[in-house]
């Protein structure tokens, strides 16, 4: 029984990490579509805001993937 459960848990890790990637991609897409009237006039500012947001999301993605890997490692043990 334990062997079966561990296999099933291991099978879920890939889709969970894939889900993180899909959420990241969707957030990047949403950031690219943001258009506020106030910021649209300043193209450089808009570009910088988008770039900062992308870096922030990338910075948060790595710890999220690490937590998911650790969670599945704990569940398997």
C-alpha cells in the first residue's frame, strides 16, 4: 500500500510544478495587457513597471517551486 501511495504522490509533483508554470505564464500575459490611462502616456515608465513586475514574479516562482518539491518530498517520507 505504501509503495502505491508513494507512486501516486510522485505522479502529482509534475502536474503541480506545471501548474506553477501555467500560473506564471498567465500572470505575465496579464501584466503585458495592463493599460492604465495615467501610465499609457509614459512609455518608458510603463516598460519599467512591466519589467519590475516580471522580475518580481520570477523571483517568487523559484521559492514556490521549491516549496512544492519539499511538500511532495515530505509526503513521500
